[in-house]
C-alpha cells in the first residue's frame, strides 16, 4: 500500500514538461525514440520506483532488467528511511541549531544562533573568528548559505539586521579546509556525504561521496556543484558529474585531476561518522556531510533523509547499484 501511495503522489506532482525534456535529451544521446523512452520511464517508475531523474542519472535506458534491480532509486530510498528512521526525531537533524547542540563535540568549531537581542555577541563572534558562514536554521540544498569576512569598515548592525530579517540565524566559524582539499577547489569547503547505518548497538559505514564546489561558496549538487565517489580506502575512482549530467575528469576551474585524488584523513572521517551514528539510534540511516579541516575531519551536518548517490553505470565496468551492498547490512530488498 505504501508503494502505491508513493507512486500516486509522484504522478500527481510530476513535472511532465521536464520529464519530456529529459526524454528528448536521452533520445538525442541514444538515438532511441522519445515516446519509447517515456514509456520505459513510466515502466521503471512502476516497477523500480525510479523517477525520471533516476532514469537519466543512473542510465536505466542502457540497463537490462537484472541490472536495474540493483539500483537504489528515490522511491526505494524512501522505503529505507520509512523503515529505519523515526520521523518524530527528524527535528534533531532538520533544525540546524538543535543539531549543532546535540553533535557539538563532532563539529569542532565555534557557532552561535542570532536572535533580536544579541548584536554585541554577533559583533564579538565575527571579530574573534574573522570569517563566518551564515545559514538558515531549517533550509537545505545550500539555500541561504553565505560567507562574510571581518573588516574594520563592516557595518555590523546592518549585517545583523539583514541576517535576522532573512532568517539566516545560524552563524558558524568558517572551516579552514585541509590544503589537499583546497587543491580541488578552494572557494568552497568540499565535503563528503558519508552514509552510516546503525543496528543492534553497532554502526556501519556504507559509502562516501565527495562533493566539490564549482563556481560558488557551497558544494551542493543543486547549487551548481558536482560529486564523485570515494573508495573504502579514500581514493576517488570515477569522474565527477553535475545535475545537468555533465562529466568532469578534471575540475573546470582548478584544472586538477579528479580521478585518483586521495581524500586526506579518510580513515579518521569514517571513524568519526560511525561514532556519531550512535548518538540518535532511532534514526538509523544517516547521510553525514563531513569536511576535512586543517586539524582533521569535522561534521558539517547530518541528513535523516539522505539523498541517492550511485556511480553512473557508463563510468565503471560493472553495472551494479547500491542495493546488493545495502542488503548485506539492512536486508530490506
């Protein structure tokens, strides 16, 4: 019944114009008939709970039935969240100020929350930390994230009023990124989305995705960034992709080669998220955003509704999604 409800919700909310746009792009790329692609999209939506973005990103148009079954789609990801994550505890992740309070020991940086009475505290915070990142407390996707740097001529009151008015109430000390991470792109903190699963008193590390900025101060996929995949040893093994399905063997701004990049302190980052996964056991499946600072890995935020990240099939020899790996631990599909 849950799958049927999800399917009908997707049908009602579907952006059909964008669906046909993507189908036409795939048709141009594959020389297949657009209508047949649309029909196949619908078939995959019913059978695999795959939306048209799944269909495009994970190249379902080039996969056979057995290969398609191995890919984690957004619909199937929803099933994992529903089964293992207690919705009544979501606020501990979605409210960024509450999250920072709970996971303070893993942040390893200064932070504060603005209200309409702490202008002096804000001014001192900026003077002490020199550079800050401001965020809305309850938004996502990098929306409303900005960086400000201390200067003698900065109008603190004007900035303070602007932030309070915009709801950008969470103020954090800027993470000083590890020099090796700066080599890829130094205008944003390039984070890893690290997935964990917790059961029976034990936490498991599932996979890591490296998100890289591309022209902005955030690395979010929805804000123009790109992402690639990190092996269990911390090495990037495929090219990066962005939301427009572009593939990047090297970074277009830094010109640094992406494949073969080694994430510093990766082992320590894995241990960090495995430890953090024990804090709220009722939310068992979490995607942690982790930065590698000058002094080691730090948690940026946690996601109780992790996105779906899988290697594009054409970038690897074995066309297999995440489900077999997840099933070894979760046994859900």
